[in-house]
C-alpha cells in the first residue's frame, strides 16, 4: 500500500441507511484498493484497523456485501478457501446500489 490513500465514493459516506461502522469498513477497503477498486487485506488486518470486534466487523461488512457496495470473492487454494478479494462497487459505477434492500 503506497501512502494509504483511497478513492471514497461520497454517496456511500453520506448514505444515512448505512451504519457508521459500515462506512468505516468501506473507507478502510478504499485505502487498500488498487485502480480496479479491488483489494485483499486479511480479516485480521481489517479488524485491527477498524478497531472492531470480529462479530461487530462481520455484521457491518455483511451490510456492505448485501447492499452490493462490496463484492466479496473467496479464492480457493486446492480444496480449501484461502483469502478474500474485495471489489468496491461504487454508486457512481453501479446506480442500482442506491436502492435500499431490506
């Protein structure tokens, strides 16, 4: 990670239907993301950087995944699942994310 800067979609940060914790996770992922908006920090790294417990982290990450803001891709290493790749699906690139899904 060079410098730790990341593009954060303002519509996501200002979305009142997202929790403050989910916005923080999104901002952390944006800091790790490359030009294609993908990144692969470990869960341990994201928990440490966000300062959340594991349970709290997963609850708010699931909100981002369920809303389609973050796509989580599980990579397989042989028969086992290895690391995750996270793809940021910003509102500006994917307008249907603006709908609130219950």
